[in-house]
């Protein structure tokens, strides 16, 4: 079997990936906190780990890979947003969870195997805290349950931070009821008017870090193969998860830690707090989902990715060139190909080298365009489509791609009717009428291309670059 190599944040080096059980490969990725629409920066881990999910399925079989991505549906930001709107947190989180699903589906992502929600696991979270207290890793003070970081000697191993660094860090909440300033909250009492659940320590809600550990334990077990997320989660979130999981069970929590780099704007991380973000759904009104997906995969996942309109246009042009070759070979029946035999797959096995895999797409497209025989074209088309499947690209009909079909069936029907009228006018040698219809369509942003097979049409903004 071919081997996948991944850069493991725990140790900071490239390692061959060997699952504990190849018949049950487990991966958990931190999902969204659903209090608002997601931005393009939130979209990067969704797309990156979707590619990893596809690679794992190709290696071990779809039925042997379990991918869990959680929904955080209780949080201070959620409480504030719901209070500001005068609505229940369940109403708010249901709305933004649905919006998240809509947005990432348009990016061409596969649904995860599991999607646990924090509020459905309160009982498991309380049980996990009780276990930590019983094992001497947690304590209760001022109606809080807190993790005692000094009880876990390896605390800081993932992030490479010392306790002194953490105590001095701006992200550490200092409170006089803590034994150590770096101790973190497992359970916090509810403020008046906030959602709360009963617990042995009084009504309240779980800490954010605890939520993921409880959901992992419930659905995947005490030890998982891969834990993923954005690089900003290494500390404190993932560091705290390790302390909780190892403290409760005395075994390794996650064997491989995989983190993607930030999406930046002018060198700064894109975030809601900096107000320098672009909502994913706003961008999807302008660009097809595959354009955004390709732009998010254009750089290696561990490197920062600078967001720009220019990058999106480059991604659009790149896809146009690939789809044009497929359009020109629309009548070629692809010969079945094993995705594992493609050079694109080999690139992805090398720590998800998506730039290398994308370059291979273009090499395959060039080879398809230069095919000498129908059999050769059939093989090369199959290889191109198989490589595209690995990346979640080239998933549309090429004719529809260039038509820029946004689901507006009425508009498409109108264009087809006008083209039929134009063909009838040309057949009747009424060229003035034919030209008038062409001009009418051009004014509506529709470009026509007369070929031996008939008239093709494209929306002007989606034309291949060599035809603009």
C-alpha cells in the first residue's frame, strides 16, 4: 500500500501516517462556532481537511474512514449574539448551522461522517470533569471546575510553550480562585439570563476546550489517529484538549496533529475581531464555489494564504483552461482509472501537496489536448477526472461551467429560446434578424460560439481567457 506522509505538529516533523487500525481510521477537525456566517478564512480548514478525507478514503476505503467535525453551539459569543437578537441560542445556532452547511456544500466538500454538537453532549462533558477530578487533574473553586495544569507534566508539549510563558500570555485568564494562572476552565457558572445546565457544581455550561474532548471520547474513542484544525488552535485549545484527554484516560490523545496556516489580508490574519474578513456566502455570489476552493488550495496548507481578488481571478482562469479541454472532449468516453495511480495522488501523499497536484491537473489537461488517438484521449480524460476528484475539482459539466449556470433555469431557458430563434432566422437567410438576436444576447452578457456541432453559449464573465 502507498504511504501518506503528514507534518505532525507534535514533534514538528514529517512522519509516515500509520493508523492504529486501518479498518477504522479516525480523524477529528474543529468545526465552526455558529454565531454568524463563516468567512473565507474559516473555509480553508474545511477545504483542506476535505482533501485529506478524500485521500484517506482512497487509501483505506470509504467505509473504513470516520471523519468527525463538530459544531460548537454554546459559547460566550453565541450567548451575546442571541441576547442582542432577543432569541434563544437554539434558534440562532440552528440558523447559522444551516448557513454553514449551505456555504461549504457550494465549496464541493463531502459531508463528514459525524457532526456532533456540543449541546447534545453535556452529560458526557460532566462525566469527563468528574473523571478528571477523581484522577487529581481538576478541582472546584468559586463554582468553577478547573484543570490543574501542574498535575500534567507534559503540558505545553504540543505548542512548545513553558508554563512561565503561558502565565505571562495575554490569552490566559487570571482569577484569584485559580491555583495557577494557567489553569483553565472546565465548567463555568452561568450569569443571570444565560443558558445553563445543571451540574454537581451548580448551573452553568462547559468550557470550550472540554467540548471537543468529550465529543471525541464519545464518538471516536480515547485515542484518535488525526486531529486537525487551524494553526491558531494549537494553543490554548489543542494544548488543553491533550491535557484533558490524557488526564482522563492515561493514554495518548491524538497520534497526529495537522494544522493549516492562516488566511491573511495584507499580512494580518483574517478574523471577525479585526473586521478584515470576507463572508464566504458573499464571495459565492460572485465566484463559483470551485473557484474559491481552488484558491484555498493554491498554496500548501501549512503556509499562510494571502487573500486577494487577483488570486480568485487566477483560480477562475485556471479552471477555465481545464474545463475548456474537457468541453472539447465532451464526446470522449473516459476509460476507468484508479486514482491511486495518478501523479496527483502521489503529490497529495506528500503532506497534502495541493500545489503539486494542481500542477498535475494542468499537465494532464495538456496531455489530453494533445492526444493522438481516441483510446489515448479516453485514458487521459479518465486520469484528469480522477485527479480532479481527489481535489474536489472539475465536478461540473464543462458546458454548464462556461454557461455559468447559477440555478436560474428561467434565464437558461430564455437563452436557449433566443438561440433557437437565431438558428431559424439564419436558416431563413434573415441575417439581420440573426445579428439582432446575437446583439441582444451580447447585451445580456451572453457570448455565442458557432461550431460544427452547433451553437455554444457562455456567460461573458466565465469565458476562457484566450477568448475574452
